[in-house]
């Protein structure tokens, strides 16, 4: 694992919403801090309504975290393209974020309840 990435459990319970719909609620969120970037919250898929998520063809590579896959949310108002990402097989030391999704703040609201 890169020395500039820190993982910790995020305290409390979080609500995940998009386009007026609740996509999930979790008290098992992981906070990832990478260098000077804002923290990113990773939510377990088991705590999300994954029926609303479709994996897309988009992918990116991070030299510190590995290859990211992206998901579009199927909302009543229409699809929210590539709103979430996941590291299916993260680099060694970051295995705890596998099976979790992170979200773009301008597309999905993740807030402590």
C-alpha cells in the first residue's frame, strides 16, 4: 500500500441518496485519505440497493489503488452515468475497499445521519 493512503472506519451511520431515492444506509463505511485530497467514503455493496446500479465499460487506473470500475445509477428521472466507482481488486494493503463503492459528490449524496 502506498504510504500516502490511510484507511479507517468512518464513525456513525451514513445515508446514500441520488435523484430523491435512498440507495442505502451503512454503518460500515470506510474512509480513504490519499495525500492532500479530500477523504473518500467507500460503502459496502451489501448495504446498497445494487439493483439500481449497472456496471459500465468505463475504467481508470490509479498507480496507488489499482483499476477502477464504474457504475451508472438507474434513477426514476433517468440514468446517472458513471456516478460510482469500485476497486474490484485493489492493490495489496487496500483489500478492505474491495466490495465497496465510492461516489461522485455532484451525483450522489453520502451523509452522516
